[in-house]
């Protein structure tokens, strides 16, 4: 197989692209042939030495997700067979053209999704659904504020919130991102206007926070009584002072979440919830992902650099074809 690998921690000098032995599935694993692979900020953090793969996952092949066609199944697998189109989550090893994944961490790809669209879905949509719905219980008619809505997880949160009948405020910094999100039905805002817009809507019932510490003051300002904040990303910083009085006065809830390092059963539960609630929406042609840019897999270094730049709108993919 061909894979992107890290030969240590550092910058782009640790990235290599080349041949590795083809993977062999364990008893309850399948091998998925990949055309396109999604990049995530976690891949940058792992390259930099801050976010190692969990035990049992490939330590030197990054990648948190997989989408493609099953080519081989382990002897204990009952849910899948060769030829099935699937997408799902892995602890590592996703940036390769052959990926092993546990059978319970997969869902069936709707027939209407292209290979690129399928590759843009699993990590972003599973993360957003788990945070906004499973953790925060967003309901019909509630107000959802997404801070960092231009990225893949943020955009997925916006689209899934709209599909569920929520009123969604998408906080972004670039006009291109704002235009596309408005076309999907969101109300767009900048960090300077989000407070006023949310207050006009009666406050945010749920905040999906992808920027981190710099946005928490805004989050607590706009939060409605009994509101819920869920921290998914900290690209802007992770250290902050929290006013417990603000939390108490609004009887609010503050959550943190992360999918990659969860135990197998908990990750399987998140994927099963994704399969029940998100896949049918995608199959109906709703809440479809946006692909920002596709790089050749051999240009992984350039792709990771691009991923770190501001102004993206949607998912960045690697092409293994």
C-alpha cells in the first residue's frame, strides 16, 4: 500500500510518502481501499508531536477517518463484505490507500455520495453530531451558534443543525465562507457581530466551539438560560479563566469532547448514532459536505500547510488515485 508517514515529530521534514506492506485485517476488522482521504487538524498536531495515536493504532501513519470500498474482511466480521462502500473512524492509519478499521466503526455510504463527498464526511460529521446532538441535545427551533463555521466540523455542525430545524448562527471571518453558509440557510456573523445577532434571536441554546479560549467570553455572553457549550477545538488557544458565576447564573453546561481516544465501544456508539441520524439525511441529498481543495497524496506536506491557513471553507482531501 501507499501511505503518508511521519518519521518523527517536527515540521514537514518528518513527512514521507511511500510503500508499506498491505494491512491484514484482524478478526473483527475490514480492509478498505481508499481513493480520497480527509485531513484533520489532529494530523498537524500529531506531526508536531502533540497528539500521538492511541494504543493499537499505527503510530507513524496519521489519519483519523476512512472512506472507500471493502476489499477484505476478518473471520469474525458479519456486517460487511467485499464491495461494500463504507466510511468511518480510525485511531490512526487513515492517510493510506489501504486502511484497516473495526467493523463497528463503519457505516454504509449512501449511493448518491461521490467518492470525494464520502471522504469529506466521517470525522467532521460524526464529531459534529456527537457534540451538538448526543452531548448537547439540540432540539427543533433552538438557536445554535457555531464558532469556526468555515472548517469541516463547523460546517457539518451548521448543516446538521439546519437539517434538524434549528436556527443556526455561523460565525466566520471570510466573505467566501459566509456566502456559502448563507446559501445553506444559516445566519452568518463575524466575531464582532455574533453577540448582537444571537441576542436578537433570544440567546444561543447550544454553542459549538471550535476556536477555543478566545471565544469563551462571547459564548457566555450570548448563552441563553440552560444553554450548553461544547468545546471541540482549541485552535485559538486552550488556556482561559472561566467565570463560574456566569455558568451558575445561566444554569448552563460546559462540555469538552474528543472522539479519537475513546474506547472502542464508545466510538462504536458514536458511529451507530451517526448511522441512524446523519446517514439518512445525506442519503436524502441534504446537508452535503463541501470540499475546499484536493491535493495529490504525494503532496501531503503542502496539504497540511494549507490546512493550517485561514480562510478555508470545507474539507481538505488527499487523492490516492
